[in-house]
């Protein structure tokens, strides 16, 4: 049986003493990351050979003897730092990211326990989570989760607050046999966030666009502060918090819409959009990222897996330039109404595209 991974994010509230330990853990992890990155760079320049994860992991015991402070950090947390660096190199070699960079305290904000502490039973105290070398930390679990299935804990610092990301493995439910009457085609857009093949349209919320004026004001205030001052640090936190507010608004909207979409239908068909390529258009990039198309597709797909629904991606080519009768109806983005000279269909262009998307998806399912 295939397992499905789900991540729950809960706020945690450490005591002042525990918070100092967590800050110390972050600092040591960041120093280890930078130290190992420097080792890889200097070794390659000197010998022309790379340093592997295994080689750096084997050097951890000697590092603890050399720098006893690292004994205050769980060994698996330190190993995860090395894995994080190794993944950065893999992403670089596979052209998914740029060359790994040295981290400062603003862009190294989390540490991970790859395995929960089964000896002390991580969740044995109700309302607390046990973090090795730190202790039992109060956790605000606003929704139920299966504590015995948590296998990884990531602790992250965001906007002066601490959060715990709990990764849970659950059994992948059996897939529901798709009912054609409960199938839906989804066309993503910028005017409409999405249009459905049944004629339903949801307007794009444009959270970033609506907040640009306030955000620009906060950024101007930040730029006027002296570099390295406490006031600049405070102003930077305000900007960060406002960015996170916008991101949280978007996530909340995307989670709710994807949930309603998945629970209301058995088969969901979407376009297989190359969003990264589309975002290279400088006129549309901000609107595409503000809409969150990629995240919405990801949320919809994993919810389909969780609820046993069918999720299908189809080729997007021509969905906005054809009619449901098969007749080509070319039009540019400024034309919002689809008018077919052959069959006389006159309807919102996004709804017609959603119907074509659904047709393509059903063909794929029937051919399988």
C-alpha cells in the first residue's frame, strides 16, 4: 500500500530558556552549513575533486571534539544540515537552482529532526512536543493529527514566532471510480482565478496587488533606516510580517478553493501548464505568481490523492482557440467572449476552455 505524506504546521511556544537553546541550535547549524560549504569549495579548487555527504558526516565526531558546543545539538539535526547542503548541490547540478550560497541568520531559519525521539515518546505529554536537547515545548495543535504516524519534525522561526512542521505518513486511500456526472474541467486564468466547465467562475483575489501600496510604504521606511541599526531590524521585521500576511491570505484561499473543488467532484481535469515558462513574460509574471496557479494545482492534486479522487492533467495547447464543436476560433487575450461562427455558441471564453479541458481529460480516462 502506497503511503501519502502530509505536513501539519502548528505554532510552538518555548520558554525563554528553551528559546535560547533553539537560537543556539540555529546558529550552530548555520555555522556548520557554511563551514561545510567552504570545505567543498576549497577542496575542489585545490584538488579538483568534490567532497561527498558521507565524508562530511564521518567528520562530525571529530568536529564535536574540536568544538564542544556542537554537543548541545542532536546528532541527527547536524546530519540533516549536511543533507541540506548536499541537496543544494544536487539541485545545482540538475539545473534546478543556482550554486549554493553561504547563509546568514536571515535566510537560515529552520532545523530538522529526521526521526522523532521514540525513546522519550515525542507526544507523551498532551499539548507538548519533545525536541531532543531542548525539552518539552508547548504546541498549539489547532487540528487533530495522528501523533504515532509523525516521522519528521521541522522547527522554523518566522516573524518572531516559532512553528513545528510535523510530517505524517498516512495510507493512500483507494481511488473512487470516477462518475462522469461528477467530473469537472478547470481553466486557470488571471481575470477569473478559475472557470469550471459547469459555468462557475471564481474571481482572482489579487492579494499582492491590493497590498502593494501598504507594502511600498513599509519598504520605503526600511530603506531610510541606518544599516546595522536596531530600527532597521525592526523595520525589516515589519516588511517580513506583511509579506507573510499576504502569503497566508493566498494559502488560505487556495486551500479552501481546492478543498471545495475536490470534495464536490470525483474527477478533476486541469491543464498541464508550464508555469515557470509562462512567468518569464514580464507583463504577466507578477499576476501569475500572485494568483498562485502552481500551488493551487499542487494542493488540488494532493487532496485528490488524500480523498481517493481522480486528478488528470491535459495538454493545454489550443484550449482557448477552439470551440467545443471542433471549429477553430482564434482570438487574443482582449476578447473575453467566445463566439463560434459554425455552431453559434456564445459564452465566456474561460468556460468554453474548461469544457474542452474536461473533454480531453475524459478521453484520457476512457482510453486508459
